[in-house]
C-alpha cells in the first residue's frame, strides 16, 4: 500500500497544508455551494491524519504492515517481554526469578546498554531466553531519517553479534512507533516487528500491586506482555517494582494454568485462520 520510503511526518505535513488551505477557502466562502466542499475536504484530511497517526502508535494496528501484538490460540500460552535493558541489577534479578520458575522470556535490548553489559546479554541467551533489537539509543524512530534509523538497528545488531554470535530476527521500535519507512528498514534487516497486547505502564512505577493487577486482568491466551527491566538509555529509574511484580505475575498466571513461552514460540502456537 505504501512505498518503503514514505514517512509519517511527510504525510502529516501534506495533510496539514490541505487542511489549512481548505479552511481558508471555506472562510472566504469559496467552494461553499451547493455544499461546503472545502470544509468537507478539511475534515477528510483531519480524519486521514488521525488514521495515519493511529497506525503508527497503536500496538495492534496493521495499517503500515504486519506486526505481532498477540496471537489467536486455544492454548494457555503467554509471552513475557522485557524492554530497555540490560540494566544492572534489575536484569539479573529478573533472570534469577525466571530461572527459579523455569520461565523463558524475550528481552528487547537497547544496543548501547548491551555494549555496556556484554556478560548480561550472554547470560540472557545462555539461559534460553530470546533477544530482540530495541535500537541503539532508544530513540523515537519516527524522528529520524531512514539512514539514521538503519544505523540504530545495525549498530545494535553488530553489538549483539559480537557478544553472542548471532543477530535477532525480532525487533520492537521504541514506544512501538513505526511508519512505512521504518517497517521497510526492519524488513530489510530480516526483523519482524513485535508489539504487545498487555501493558501495565510498569515504567511509571505505579506500585507492584498495580503492575500485577493490570497485567493479570488483561492476560488471555496468546498475550504478549510488555514489562521493563531497563530505563531507556538514561538508566536512572528504579525497576524493583517490576522485579517484584514479575515474580507475582508468574506465580498467579502459572496457578491459572498458563505456560510461559518466548515470542518465537508464541508465534508458532498461532492458529491457522
Ligand atoms: Zn523501550
């Protein structure tokens, strides 16, 4: 539907010009009869802007191409995903809990954090977890040009390759934001875009109980849960609420009969339509 170099910002720019021009025509009573055509065009352009923006920011929207936010399955499987790490000591604490409960998870790693903590990246992989690319500096990719976006992805892949010997085949753009050019960049690197269906806003540190409740209440078969072991590249925020909540989320969902799997495995459990 879109060319691979189309940017959201360019499309919104064109629509803004159309809206302003149409409103001016309407203001000067041009194209007002028999109906207010220019006002109609302005409204259509605003609606198109809303559709284009929602396609970029909603995690389960496929407007710019296929993303994975959850899967349809009759199996009681759920995938935990941890973003923004590695970030000591929280990544280690989460790995300890996952190991204790024999739970595999998926870590979307920030390249610059991975460069600082090679031993943690190795531990994540050695303990059977999946890794994904979450850019090098955790920047909003919609604000970068295509070459800069490619650099964010490639630098991260290069760090991960040097540390664990392979590059991931899944990526999560920071905040989940993407547009046609970003989807094209991901595809050119063999990366599937993985979003999420359950989010507790754990990064705001709303309290351990809130993180647990919000997660448990929304989980269903095939859910992908968004959590954070890291804090962008700032690495300042405390993640102990997420650590404590992770333990409880695992205990409660296991008690309900859920089985935890990696993103790759949850994709395999997807039912044929
Ligand atoms: Zn992130």
